[in-house]
């Protein structure tokens, strides 16, 4: 396996390109449609679809205070929902359907407990959180995306209506590895100190 080393001081353009290349880690059938889409008040980093008729939007942050991003995502979903018919006409091969809904992925280096709790309370509306780590390997900068589940520090709040389960393929890896694949330090050829750089900060 190629040498994998933690990366720091990453230019914004390189960061964005690495995340864009890694989005299929969150949505295995991710297909991009547009980038930097100007919505009502803010830009959406990426808009794509999941191959099953559902629109997927992605928002990125460089800070851990992502609570405001949840409100933005809900506003973007409403804006996109009103325009699904237009997107479907522009890209008929995507098979977009309004009844399939919209998923929002909010990506940041980490998320506060408040953001995790808030996202869980609106999970039925398609809000998902993911954390990103960056590493260098033989081919350049790599983004490692980790989908987050319910907050560990508190019981899940009650919400009106049935809660939606995590999308297929996004279940926790079931190990202590910081990576969704469950790879160990030995698998990656990292020392204990290097591997610790990728441990989630909870």
C-alpha cells in the first residue's frame, strides 16, 4: 500500500479538489451535476445525485462550528426542491424525482456536539454530517471522509414522525479505526504517532 502521511497547511483549492474526488466515500453512486451553485443566499459547493433519483448537495466548512451550516442546508434543500423539475429536464439521464427527496452532506474537520445533536434531530429531512482528514500519498493529497452517526454523548432526541435510517453503506465500521474502512495502522504502514493524527476528536 502507498505511504500515507498526515497533511497540513493545505491550500483551499487543493482541499476542495481532494474532497470532490472523495465524495463517493459517502455516496457510493455519487454523480456530480454542478459545482458552486448560487442558491438564494449562499453557494452550494456541489450538487449531484445518487443514481436513484435523489438529489444530493454538499456543503464544506473549515471550522468545527457547523451549526449554522445545518440551517443553510435546509434552506438550500427547499430552494432545490422547488427546482427539481428544471434539473430533471436539464439532465434527464439522472432520473431525478421530487418524491425521492434530497440529501445534504455537511463536511468539516470536526463537528461540535451541538451540531451533531441538531443534525440528528433533522435526519429525517436528509441532513448528514461527515468529518474529513487529509493525507499525502504517492499520488498526492487524499481526503478521508467519515460519516457520523447519532451523537454519543446524549440520547437521541425525539422527533415528530419516523426517523430515517442511515443510508445503506454508511453504517459505522464496527471497529476502533478512525477510517470507515476499518484500516489499522499496520494496514496503512503508519507509526502509532502518525496514526494518532487521524483519530477523531470527540
